[in-house]
């Protein structure tokens, strides 16, 4: 479950020291993985210019703009710039991989006898869930527009993006789209 590509959220320059004018540390880039939405702290190649929303290869042998991934980070580690950029970048990824997310609508299964995985998406209650299930029985959904036309779910892409953001914030009990973060038991942030 390793990421091969990531999207840059922001570039964090080295910190300036108050004692002298030389920067301390190294330039870092914060990004989100394309496959599992893993939040990453990356070290760019010396002299590489990175821009927000830029797709970069993080494969060790790629020889691209990223030298290496320093570590996996959590939502609370994001800079304000990265946090502001995150919804837009997640929407870019969801748009690019639309078939994967439409497949979720076509194949989502019940979690328990009283709860369906479709109900984990924001704004989908029992009535809308049943409408989606009935429509997909007739024929599988082709794309987000098809879902919107055949059900009362007006913007399926925004619903998926909102769920991914909630999962990245760890405001969920179950993960659908994001690789669950590995934390120590007492390290988890308090729920809001």
C-alpha cells in the first residue's frame, strides 16, 4: 500500500535564524498521496521548484523532483497553506480517478443489518441509500453525472471529497477511501 505519486499541497522553506541570516534546516513539501490519500512530508531535490497542486513521483528510483519522503504526517501537522489547498487537491484526485469512486457507488455493500456503507457518505440517509441501490440494480452507474441524474444526490463528487477530508481529519470510525493512519493509542487527537 505504498504511494507512487503525490500532489504537492505546499512548500515549506527552511527556517531563518534570528542570529544570522542563513536558513536552518531543509526545504520540505507537504503532499497527499494519489492512491490512498496518505499525507506526506517530502524532501525535494536540490534546486527543484515545486508548485501547489503539482503531481510528483515519489518512487525511490524515479529521479523526479522529490528526493525522498521524510515521513507520514497527520492532518494536524499540515501548515495552514496545505490545509487550505487540501480540498482542491482531493477534488483533482477524485476527478482523475472518477471510475474508482463511481465503482464504490456500484459495489458498496451493507456493513451490518442496520447500516450500509453508502450511509457513511455525508448527506446519504436511508431514503437516498435505497434510491441509489434501486438505480444500480437497473444498470451500473457510469460516472458522477449519471449518479446525479438518476438519484437525488446532486453532487456525488463533492460528497466523496467531503468524506475523504473527514477521514483525513480522523473524524470517522470507519475508513472507506483513505489508508487509516497508524498512531499510538494515546496519540489520537480529541474528537471535535
